[in-house]
C-alpha cells in the first residue's frame, strides 16, 4: 500500500504543476486580454489627441509586421498601424504591412478591400502611380470603395494630364453616383484642346464640352479663339456673346477679345451698343472702362471723362479712378504733377493686387485658372468684384 502511495506522489506533483501551469497560462492570457485593450485605447487616445508617433509606439508593441499567422482580431490592428505609418511618412513599412496582410486567408472580403485600399494609398503616397492606378481600378468593383476609388483615379489622371482616361472615369463615376460632373467633364474636353495636334480635333473637343455642359464659358472662349485663328471674327463674336447667358461673372474675360473682333470688322458702333448693353444690365468695371475708351476715341476725352466721373460716383473703383487720371493727364492742367504722383501710387496698388479669387478656398492670383491650383476645384476661380476689382 505504502509503495503505491510513493508511486502516486510524483504523479500528483506533476499533475499539480500542470494544473498550476494551466491556471497561470489562463491567468496570463486573461491578463493579456485585459492589458491589450487598455493599451489599445491608450493608443487610440493618442490618435485622438493628434499624437500619431506615440500611437505608433504603442501599437507596434503588439504586432510583428511580417507575421505569418494573423487572427481576425489582429487584422484591424495591422490596418490601423499601416495607416499610421503612412501618415508618419514611413511608406515602406506601411506598404510591407498591407502587402503582408493581403497574403492572409483569414481576411473577409471587406477586410481584403480595405487592405487593398490602404496599399493603393501607400503606392500613391510613394509616387508609384501605375501601381496605385491598378489597385484603385480593382476597387471600382467594390461596393464600399468604388466612389472613392473613382475619385482617386480622377486625381491621378488629372495629375498625369491623361484627359481621355479622366473623361472615361468621370462618366463611369457619374453613372454610379448622384455627383454632378458634367461641368468637370466639359473642362476635361477643354484640356484636350491644348494637347490635340490633329486638324479638327479642337473643334470636336469644344463641341463635346458644350454638348455636355452648355454653360461652359471656357469652351465658348476656346471657340472664339479658334474662330479668330481662322480669321472668322463674326463667329468669334458669336461665341463670346454666349458667355452672357452662361456665367456673367466671367464677362470681364470677353471684353478685350470683343474689342479686337469688332475693331477688326470696323464695327465700333456695334461694339459700343453691346458694351452699353452689358454695362446697363450687369455693371462692372471692365465694360465701363471699355466704353470710356470707345467714347474717348469717338467723341473725345471730355465725353469719356464726363461718363467716367458720373459712373464712378455711383460705383467707386480703383481701376476706374486710375483710368480717369490717365485721361486727365492727356491734357495740360494745373494739377499735372499731383496727378502723376497719384497715377504712380494707383499703378503700384494695382500691380500688387490679385485679379482672381477661388470661391472655394480663397486662393488669389493674377491669372485665370480653370482648376484652382490650391483646392483643385474646377470653375471655382472668378474675377474679384468690388471697389478694387470688377
Ligand atoms: Zn481653391
């Protein structure tokens, strides 16, 4: 009996060790489970407080970015960390995580699409546009990501000036979303005219722009330029006159080309009639100054000065006063020295002043951009209005 007890003791001890070990492992596992979420939320807290570098430190402790086996719980952590690495500028590490993730079979279709989306963003950030384009192309088939993928592709094709592909993408995007894109597609057609070398291609692109967006001012301006290069001034005038019905904020853009066309046709009276019509109906400093210039040529400086003085009382304008001084300087007067000084001051003032402003982001400049260089919106840059503008 005693021998049997002696035999049982080591077995009991081993069993006890196993039990204790098992209990310890369970406890460690519990501790880990309790510990992980605590740090996970700490990491999230850093993210919320815009301290991504500290969040990266915390999340990096929990995962091996080349891990061969990833359970479904860790997938989210990998995606979060990958995104953080990219935002921190560590694109290679982000790419490594996302490529590694995509080799795992545990990914659900949604997680696979998300990992693809993140990898495409990594490639875009790294400037590998062809690879990004390929992945975004795959994501146009994803229900969750298709709209965003089309937007990314549009950005890439705009960046590459691949307007044919941009047109195709924008049309596909318009088919799957409610987004109004006709005005953007019209701009793409206008961009094509700058690249077209084939005879007749410009005309075709302008017609396509106007057919998809009849209010495309840029297409009308291009149409007038094309007519001018062919020596057809009347056709150019007809194209320019469309702007009045498309977007009156762009009327200042048509004044100079209209003057050129009408003067080439020796139709000054028709020019004055149309300028007077624009000025009476919409106001604005550009038609006012063009009218004053016509009056000065046709009836003399006094007529122009009287007209300008009268209108500037109603609508003060720096450009208007500057032109009034210029007219006054053409004749001898007692205030000539003062006027020269004033003119120099106004010239300086106008020289430093932007002419155009983006309605979307406030970007200002002296040239008309059809796509804002700052916020990338189309048709958002317009001539500045007011006392120091139009
Ligand atoms: Zn802008």
